């Protein structure tokens, strides 16, 4: 294993040895290629650069106490990338191509999968772009799937400590019938002004509302929202949020642990009735929410006492990462143990 300060890794880019690439040309995917270059050579009129014909994914590999590397629900990411690709007219990678490429890039960079004790993980970033030149708004007919990895620590600086977030009313991240439900780079570009404003005010993240009525909770800029009330796991139903694989898993886990699960519209007013709230996603894992500020309406919704996560979030978190790191049995078959070569 290479030598890194594993315990203090930020959520950022660290160069690793290899990435994998697959080109789509003349109507077909080619062979998976291994590269040690960090650069992409592409046409200056590539559709990814001009018209945002770009999809990405995010998942993680975890090293257990037993030294084994585990991937979490990689087929789900393959399916979501296929949905995104179909929506913005990218060539669709098959599930097999996607899964094999992920396995390959992790195996090639196994020495960068952080040790168990560090609590860090290997973030896997698949990227699919239109590389062919167009000047009119049209799909490319050439595409590149590239997957790189980077060892990461927690997305929010404090890890599993409660974060403060702020409701955004001045800008929308995604429209009700727009691209919020797929993972395209443009959604994240659209979130930058609100994120910058929130960070400048000392908040860890933005909480977006539905763009039509500004009445219901959508999600955070990089994570879904959930809340706990009366032994029930409650999470928004909306056409403009990303179907989070973490959230889907937490819904299953909550049911398995004897809770009720509700996926439905959540009005901002309802925040005052929740016992706990959190943000969930691959990067965010489960980040308990300390408070949500609604600055325009001069309201604060407080969830944590003494800055500590609530008991249900704590239980879900421990169970969830326990499965990911192989510490507790995986009754759902979520984890793929990787052969190391
Ligand atoms: N919502 C947004 C906007 C995201 O970027 C992400 C991260 O991928 C999520 C939710 C969480 O999704 P997942 O749990 O699949 O990582
Ligand atoms: C993830 O959780 O994988 C994400 O994609 C968030 C990311 C945009 C930092």
C-alpha cells in the first residue's frame, strides 16, 4: 500500500496510477483501455464542452478489516448512468461494460484503497462524454467512457457530525421536468452560485425546494434529504431530485430494522415536526443535519441536541457503513467482494 495520510484525507483529487477508458466509435464500444495519463485529448468542438453532453457517476470501494475490497451496489450506478445517457442522448454503456470497467480500475489501483482503520474509502468517478465535434445543437456520434479513482475522506469536513444547511429561494438547481433526476454536470454548474453563497454564510450545504411552488423539499446540492418521525423514515418524492442509491438503500435498511418508510412530498413547514433529519449520498454517506435555516422567513429548524446525531440516524449510519466495510452481514447482497490481482 502506498503511503498517504489516510486519516486526514479531504474529499479531493489524489493522483493514482491508472484510469480506464472505452471509446464508442462507428456505432460500437471498443475494448477497455488502461491509461496512466491524467489528460483527455479531444476535439475543441466536442459536444461535452459546448452543450454539456456529459454524464457522471460516483461510487466507492471500501477495504474491510479482513483486507478485502468491497464495491457497493455497482450495478445500480451502471443503471443510473444508462438512464442519464439515454436522457441526454449519449451512447449507453452496458451494465457489463460499466461493472467490468469499475472492477478493473479498482483492481489496478488497489494500493490506493484506504486501510480499514482510516475510515476513508476509494471514490470511483465514471465519466461519459460526447467527444465528437458539432457546432449545431446535436448529439455527438463519438463518446468516451472514462473511470478514475481517488482516495477520499469525508465530504463535509466534520464527517459524521451534524451540519448546518440553508434553504435556497433565489435560484433553482433543477426544474420539475428538467434534468434533476439524471446525473449531468450542468445540474452542478447550476448549483454553484447558491453553494458559494451558503458557504460564505457558514453553511455546509444548500437545501433546494421544488422549483414550481417553493413549498416542498427537494434535496441538498449533492445529497438526498431524509427525516425521522415516529419510527418512520421520510424522504421526498420529486421529479427533480436524483434517485440516490444511498437513500434507496437506507429505505430498505429502515424497513429491515422495523421502521416505516414514507416517500412523499414534504412541505417546508413539516420540518418543525421532525425528530431528526439528514443528508445522504455516496460522498455525504449519512450527514446528520443540526439545523436548517430558512433565512427569508426568519425561521430555524433545529434537529440535534448538544450537536450530536439523533439515535435513529446513528443506528442507520452504523448499520449502513457496517455492511459497506464488511463488518456486519449483508442481507441485501449489496456488496461485491473484489478479487485482488
Ligand atoms: N443527489 C445529488 C444531487 C447527488 O449529486 C448525489 C450524489 O451522487 C446524491 C443525491 C446521492 O446519490 P447516491 O446516494 O447515489 O450517491
Ligand atoms: C456523490 O455523492 O457521488 C456525488 O456525486 C457528489 C459529488 C457531486 C461530490
